C-alpha cells in the first residue's frame, strides 16, 4: 500500500496540545504570556488614533478655488452637494475694455447623511477646491445636523494633510516645471531673426572638403 | 468576651466580608482583561478604574427588584440571603493572624465546611423557586455538582485535620510545617479543584453555563438580589482561598515577623484567588458528564489515597 493511499483510511494523528505540554498547561502558559505583554486596547477618546495618510474622514472645501462650476454636484452619485451661486459683473480694467463676469459662490453644502464617501467630487474638481481630510469626529444626534455648509467645510481645510512626497525619480510636478522654465526674452526690435534662426529651417551643415 | 469585643469582631468580619470580595472581583477584572490582551475598567474612580465594582453596586441598587408572578415568592426572595450569609459566617471563622479569628470555636473546620455547603443551597432555592426552566435546570445541575464535589472537599480537609491532629483552624495552621507542602500536595490539588467546582466558577460553571442556561439559577434575578449572588460568589472565592492558604500554605508562617502574620495570610490567599481567576480565563467549561467523571473517578480516589497517606504518616510519626 502506497503512502498516498494509507492516509485516507487512517485517522491523522491528533497534534492538538502537543509540543511538550498538555493542553491545559499550554492554555495557562498562553494566558500568562498575554498578560505580560502590553494590551492591544486603543484608548481612543484619550489617545488619538494614528490614521493612515489617505484616510477618508470628511470632505473639506477650499472656497477660494471654487468656481461654482457644478461639476462635483453633477457627478455626485447621490446628489448630496448643494451649490448656489450668482454672477457678478467686473468692470473693465482699462477704459474702453469689455466688462467681465465672474461666478460668486453663495452656498456650498455637503449632506454627510447622504454622502457615501466615494470621493468622486474630489477627483472631478478641476480647480483643487475639494480635499479629503482624516477628521472623523463630527457625529450628530440628529441626522439633519449632518448637512454642513461651506463655513464648516472650510474649517476642515486646516486638517487636510500635505500631499505625499513624490517618488525619488518621479518627474517634476507640472506646476514646478512651469515655474522653472526660463522666462521668454522679449524680442529685440532689429536683427532678431538673424540671432535666432527660424525653427522650421534645417541648420546648414558645414562639411569640410576631404580633398 | 465582653460585649464590646464581640461587637468589634463582628464589625471586623463584616468589613472583611465587604472589602475582600470586591478586591478579588477587581483583581479578576484587571487580570482577566490583561490575560485577554485588554485593559479592563479604566475610568471609574479615576486611577485604572479602581472603583468599578463600587459603581456596579450603585448601578445594581438603582435597578428594579422584579419577582416573577409565577415564582414561589418567599423562597425566591430569601434565596440570595441564604447564598450570601453562610459565607459571612465562614469568613468570620477563618483565622488570618496567629491565634486570631473573628469567631474562634474549637471545631471551626467542621463549621466552615458546613457553612459553605449551606451557601450552595441558596442556588438550589433560587433555581427551584424561579418558575423558569433555565433556572430549574441550573439549580439541579448545581445540586448534582455539590453532591459530587462536597465529598472530595471534605476528604481533603479531613486529611489535613488528621495530619495536624485538630479540628480547629488555628491549631491546624499552628501545626503546619513546610513538609506538608509535599506530604499534603495531592489533597491540596483536590481541595483547589473541588473548591472551584463548589463555587461554580469556570471551568466548573455548568450550573450557570450562559450559552445554554442564560444565567442558570440566577436568570430571573435583578438588581440588588442579583448583586448578592455575585457577592456570594466572590465571597466564596475569598473563603476558599483563605482556607487553602491557612490549611495548606501555612497561613501566617513566613519570613515576616508574627506581627505581620495577617498580611502574610492575606497575600497567600490573594495568590490562591489569582490562580482561581487564571484557571477561569485559560480553560473552557467542562461538560456535565466530564464534571461528574472528574469528581468520582479522579478526585474522590485521590482524596482517599491522600487520607491513607496521611494516616500512614501520622502512625509512623513523620
């Protein structure tokens, strides 16, 4: 009978409680060892929890960046973002110029009783007006009190952590690259074309005659 | 004995009865928590939750005292007292200091054993009178357990009484010598196991097995009466631990001077109580048949063998 077949008919050896000690003594040893170690308890209200850096606690609003474009409100799967705005006319900066219009945000509110913390609003905001904050202590006794206006959302900006550092060999962030580019030199009135050849023209190759 | 001295002794016994069980209960809270990787009570009283059991007592005081309509009213209401008072008597009998017990009678060994047995009667009364099937099963399991474990308990104590040649706890503790640690070891093990079973503590808590019987005989109890049962359980731990410390660990015999004998006895008792707690945390509950098997097939023969050994030793003059 091969080794493989024998195993099926015989009961496997009961290894519980082995290791030199009967099970009851092992139990005593385990509890004693646990008692000697520090407890696992997180003393939450007394000791703040250490949250992972990308915790989704609450959504904070940076009001200055918001253009009332409504992208976030329209992308929100459960329509928990309320935005009211009006247009203001900005007088022309120079005489004879055209008047401009700009959006002014009147109300920005997120109903956290509806929000499902998907983060789509934050992803979709083109102006970096919304951020994840790890702050999570905003429970209320009445569900209606979970509708938070822009003042409260703005207060949470203080708790938004700085963005994580880039990897070692990552490309420069676009903003930095743009800022570091050398300023465009103003074109000299005469002879500028001679100083800088047009880019479409192939530079002339000068070859020395071998003979 | 003057009236004043009697009053003083009574007050001392009552104070010990109210303080020591709470001390053991608090120790159980904290030790069990740390053995399970927790912290236990941390708030009540400020420093590491030292007043948790006081807070629990206040909470029990505020609860409604319910007596089920179908219950046997007087027996139901009397049961907690029957469970609690005998342990008060037993605690008063245990000597903690050289020649000093709150109640000093010649046959204190017998009286202690009798008193602790009566305490178990309270559980039976509670189970029988509650008009609840869980209570009834719990009460009957308690009765079966007590019948089984009373015997090895008494046999183990009888062995010590034989070795010391007395039925007085004070005289037995005085007669103690370190040689007993080895000579009376089987009896000591039997007493500790049977004592834990007598108290219906895990791993012998079949009568209150909460997964099967809700809370056994205590199911219908609320408020202060329920608290009395709990107090009786912890007072029982104190009595059994102190009894073990006095009879097998030599009570006040120790490296400290006689003036501190009471401290030495209490420390030994606390160590035994911690072992009782430790066993509770580490071991699962025995099944009803395993419970009976352990008592009749292991503890009773072991206790009888110890008795034979002790008798031989006494005759040969060890």
